[in-house]
């Protein structure tokens, strides 16, 4: 998409779910990094969708890509997200600003707070 002189690439992705093999997750992230790396460095890239991971509440060494306003504990899939952001010089935008609890939790299974 072109907005003025700026080219914006919007990618929609659905990462493998937690129960799938590590190999399928690594393949997904490898392919995603490859596709984004092939785009022009002057383009803006938005990667949106369900990345099936928790990046956690704290940046914990990922200060350049994680703003410190996440939720809960980081899982392996969250590590994939953060490592990919580091490799691509991208950020987890949703972790860059404080949110109300009602906006922080995007899924609830009947319990007071989703895990």
C-alpha cells in the first residue's frame, strides 16, 4: 500500500499454536523473517495477526523491542516473537504503552483473568 511517498507492507500472520512442534514454529518464524527481510529497508512493515505467544510483562533484556507494558510471563512462543523483532529491527507496539486491564487481556475463558 502506498500512502503519499511511503510504502507500507501489511502482513497478516497466524503462527503455529502452542501444541504444535518446535520445528513448525521455527519454520514459521524463519519464513516470516525471510519474507520481511526481502522487503525494501525504506518500507514500513506491519506484522499483524495471532502470533500465539506471550511476550510477558517485562522487557528482560529486550529493551529495544519490548516497552515493558506487557502482561504475565513470557513463554517460548513469546521468545520467538521477541527474537524475530530483534532480527528485523521491529518492535512489539502493544508493549510500548500502559493499558487498562480490560484492554490488556484479550481472551477470557470464564476465569477472572486469562492465563
